[in-house]
């Protein structure tokens, strides 16, 4: 497969409530079919409590009716390979990395899974929009688990940004194109 035949990757990062999901949804819709369909939304969130259940319900309700939603907390590369729409939107890498850690994956296994995800995005064609949180702007966490998460997500984000064709940082609802 040549680079021109390969799928394109759009990387979208920012802080919590920065507007990154809204930006990513608009970007995915640009790649969709003219009828507004053509987007598969891969959701990685898991509802471990009532607040998260409400968040997930709000996200579902906000998505356009013509979009396909697939909820997959762990086997994201396989789910991405199964996507047949022109655009895939993965929201988000941050929760996926957390899910893998909670499932007992080693750091190397998480990084291998991230590499597999990026291969899947190239192999499937179309465009894949990856949403993630930027966790490196804050203070150093006070416990080992939080530091491990911050480091692992940072490494996954670096790999995804390096592999991307476009990269955007969203700050207070404003996008800054990085590449």
C-alpha cells in the first residue's frame, strides 16, 4: 500500500473541556458521506458510576443520527479494522490507555497496542480522527499509578502525533494546527 492509498490520521489533543471532541466531530463530518452518514464513532468510555453513565448518555444523544456507534473499551485496533465508513472517530485514547492499564496490561503491551491501532488506521483507508487528553501540562502526580498513566499516555500521544497527517491542539475551544 502506498502512502497515498493509506488511511489518513488526524490527531486532536487538548485539556479537559477544551472543545476537542466537538472539533473532532466536525473534522470527521467533513470526511463523511454527503448525506451526513459515513462516520463510525468508536467510544472507549466505561460506565463505572452514575456520573459516567450520564456523560455517556449525553455523548450518545449529541451524535448525529446517521453515525454508527461502536463502544469498545479494550479491543480498539480490531474495532477500527472493522470500520467500513469513510471516517472513524476514536474518542478517546486517554480512556483507552486507562482501560488497558486497569485490565492489567504492561507498559510495553499498551505501547504495542497503540502501534497496532496506528497500523489499523493506515490499513483501513479513509480518515481516522484520534481524540486524546494532553496530560503533560499539569503538576507531577503525587502517586505512582497516576505518574505511570501520565507517562504512558504521553508516550502513546507522541506516537500518535508523529504518525498523524494532521495534528491539532484545542485550547478553550480554539484550534491550533500543529501539523
